[in-house]
């Protein structure tokens, strides 16, 4: 029996040593694999960030060299403002350029509603622009009381008028560049609701006056004649329909009339325009 016990103990020790060596072998293999992965990651990262083949370069244009950035979807947003965002990235690996930060910078350009920035191997970036859509003209007060025309979109963002561009839009009165964007947006949304309400009437809305949003004013073009109307805060469509129905009769009695008060549902009041 003692001899048998010694043999079993020896076998157990041999098994324990074998298991230990096997575990150590697996552990060393795991460490080696991790080291290989880390080294591979370092080499690939170093290649992508430092290799000259991936550096953002320049391209030639009629205005001179600019960053090698392809812009898609731009119509009115200033190209120079877009390229300016990437000016400091020239000579830098395209994989080191903070894409999300550049996207946010592009969205700060007034005409840019949204943007996507993509890396294009080996040395180029592609920018896809979604521009804002203007819904009205506005007149902004400048130095010395001189007004300059601009555009505004449905979110109340003021847009510079592009050179040579033509837009068939009404003028929105009552918007200031100094007021919060949220205030401008409320006025724009009020204008859009009004235009939707009176859509289809036999007149063209040239101007919407929302200096007092609870008392809507408008300038109509009726058979080539400019007519100013004050509509109040309700029943805009009904009041305009009634006005257009009786307009020939009103003008027959007041041929020079151009300004009308429609705030009372049962009457059309001709307003006298103060002489200069």
C-alpha cells in the first residue's frame, strides 16, 4: 500500500508540473499576441498619421492654390469660407484631422444647414453641404439708417444675398438683426402660416408686415397695382376674399386708393396716406 501511495503522489506531482508549464505556455502566448497586436496597432497608426502619402495637399484653382477639398452640394454658401475651415490642416495627415469638429465649424457658416466631411484616400477630403432655403427677403438697418437687403430662412437665420442670385420671395418686415434668432423664427413661422392660409387667392403677396404680429399687414399686387392692407389677427383669408370681391367697386369710388383697413369683418375702410 505505501508503494502504491508514493506512485500516485508522484503522478500527481508530474501532472501538476505539466499543467503549470501548459498554463505558462498559454500565458506567454497570450502576452506575445497582445504585444503583437499593440505593435501592429502602433505601426499602422504611425503609418496613417505620419506617412507623407496621406497628408492633405493643395490643388490649383483659378484663384490660386487651395486645400485639396472637394465640395458637393454648394450653391450659395461662400466657397472661400468653407475652404478656410481646412486651412490649418494642409500638410497634416487626413487621419489626424478632427472630422466632427470641422463639421461643426462648417455648420457655423450661415448658408450651411448641415455638412458631412469624409476622408478620400490618399490625400483628399470631401465635404457634402446641405444649404439653407430662404423663405423671404428682409431689410436690415445698417450704419446711418441705410437698409441693406438680405434673406432669411424658416429657422430665422439671416443669409447674405448672393451676388447675381435671383429669388421670387416676399419681403418680411419687422425683423431685426439684433434680436434673438428664436424671435426671428417666430415671426417667420407666423408669415409662413399667413401665406399658407391665403394661398390660391387671385393676388400676389409682395410683403408681409409683422412689426406687430397680432396685427398682420401685407402688400398685394392686384392687376399690376400695389395695395397695402391691414388684416388684424384673424380671418385673414375671409377678409382678403371679401376685399378682392369688392375691390373694383371700391376703386370706382376711390381710384387713387392704395391703403385699406380690413380689420373689421363687415367693412372695407380706405385709409388716407399722409402727404409728404
